[in-house]
C-alpha cells in the first residue's frame, strides 16, 4: 500500500478518501443523518453521557470494543457486519462481490459457481 501511495499522489489521496468513507465514525454520522438523530438523541438512546458520544464520533470508536460498536449501531437500528478481506486486490473484489450478493445485492460476476439466493 505504501508503494502505491509513494508512486502516485493522486491515487494516495483517493485511497485516503475511500478509507475515510469506510470509517466507523463516517458510517455512524451517515446513519444518524438518515435517521434524523442528533448526537444528543444518540446519547439518550445509549444511556450515555453526551461527552462520551462526542468522543466516539470524533475518532473514539477506532479503539472501542466490538460490543460498543454494536450498541451504537443498534441504537440507530443498524446491524454491524464484520468482514475480513484478502489484501490481494483481485481476491478482495471477488470476496466483496460474493458478500454483497449474499447480503441480497446484485449477483456477483460469473465465476462458474451458482449462488442461491434466500427468498
């Protein structure tokens, strides 16, 4: 990853931007916006101090225990889907396509295997 960043500043900026989109804090902010939930309301739903929620939303979740993340998602009526991905780009794309299909999205590119969808 570092070689890619060093070789192309534009690509490095795009990678950094994409990583931010997938950050827990960004995803929670987006969920809060969609649900029209303020940080005060989220704190109330969690039974937590407003300062704790503010810290969480400002990067504190990067060190949070998984249970804490699940509680925040639950308070926003979301599920958390832990996902391990291979570092190899081709394998990563294949795995993401498969997971997306399994979660009810579009079918992944044909790989010679058939994925049965649940009704």
